C-alpha cells in the first residue's frame, strides 16, 4: 500500500476562477447561493483558509457574498489576488482574450466587459482596492502581477513603464500593511528569472500555472527560490487542464492547455504522456507530482491552488494529491522519454 503524503490543509488554496467563469454544474450562470456557498463551505470544512482570485476572474464579489451568507469573518481567511489586468468595456475594437468556452457561464453583471491592461500605479491601486472591497477583509494576503508575458504578446510590454511602477506601488501598499506579499501569476516559468533580476529582493511568491509537462523549468525556479528566498505556488485548474483528459489528446476534441486551445505540438506532447501512463489517469500523475513537490521541497513549494465545480470533487482532489499512486514502471518510462526530469523524486 503506497504511503499517504503528509500534506497539511494549509498547503491548499481554493482557486476562485470558476466562481466567475463557471461553468456551473449542469450549465447556466454561476449562482452564489446555489454554487458558490457550498464550495466555500466545503473548502473551509477541508481546512482550507486561503483563496486565490483576480480582477479578471469576475469572482471575488461572489466569494465575499458567500462568506457573508456563511457568517464567516473575511479576516479569518486569506485572499491573494492579482493586478495589471482589469475589466473594461468592449468598445473601440476591444478584443476578448478569454477563450469562448469560458464565457457563457459568467454572471450577467459582467457581460459586455473584457480584460484590458492598466499597470499604472493608479490603475493597480484601483484594482487591488476593488478586490479588497468585494472580498470584505482588512487587507490582502498577496497581490501577484497577472501574466506580464501575456501583456507582451497582446499589447507589448516595457519594463520601465509597465512593470517597475506597478511594483513600486505594491511595495508602498506592502509597507502600509494593505498587502502582505508581492507575487507573480504566470504561465511561463522563465519569466521568474527575469523578474528577480530586474526587481531584486521584491518577490515573495511565484505562482506558476502547473502541469507535469513544465517540470524541467519549474525545478529551475525552485532552485532559484532557495537562493532568492521566495516561495512557489502551483497554480491552475485541476493541474493544467489537459491533465484531466480521459482520452488520447492526439484525437480528443479541442481542449485548453494553459488557458488557450491546444495546438498540434501540445496535443502531441500530451499524447505522449497519455500513452505512457496507460491505465494510470493523467490527473493521478499530475496530482502525484504536485504532492511530491510539496513533500520534497516544503520550504519552496508552499501552495497548491485547485478549483472544482462540485464540493465532492474538491474533497477528491485533496485526497488525490495526498494519495495518488503512479506505478514505478510508468515513472521510469516518463523519465526515459524525458517527459519529466530524471532526478525528480518519485517516492
């Protein structure tokens, strides 16, 4: 019988993404009383005390309302959120960057809006103040810069005008006690190196969209975290979306990989994982890798952010992280195929 990984509840964070984007179980809009309250109640019952949101998620107000309905003092939990991206009007050729599959279930109050960028100090101030007001607590446990690499791709990014002023404001907010930690929320691990070089001594945590396919770069981030003294957060929806597939990704219907539809190269990569894992579900591999990272690098990997559609699935996810088993031959073949690092600890 494989050993159960000793992972305390405070290592888990509930990701609020689905509170805004859904989809709700059975379809339709996300409803606070019907969908959000049961999830928040279950998260608290599981021992989770940290929630992760963002202005872009259209989710923090729903969390705040759920806490009110449950008569929970928001100061008894921690909210970490994100800035740079905000919600603006769909005018003047504004483009919606979120995949269409994420949009049909968002609450009506957010219709006609789309994500835009404002990295100015005033913009960041408004973003984080809004998040704190909608959450209801006295301060924010953390504020992460939300996907600067996406900014570079979509509208262009200049460090001196788009990143440094935002960081300077967050430092002031941290000194004032409004923000407790400054972080990153990114899909590209390599960006961490650039950030710590440009803003030495600033980073408290690096939130990285997680799946086993990025283990090589992620292990380098963990190594950097030791020297630079920041923590690593494994972000994502059920471990990188693609790892929830139950059929060969090479022929599966379109699916999201890092919040965008998988391209041919990503389908081929995921297919390799799928074929090697065989009878071991991909989500078991992802859960096991996440759990092993926390167990073997406890001072660096301090959070696993997970989000689900149902309370039952949340309990199952925490159990998977603690108990999911991958047979030794599967680990060996994954390493031989260089899909995960050869020195990655598997027990």
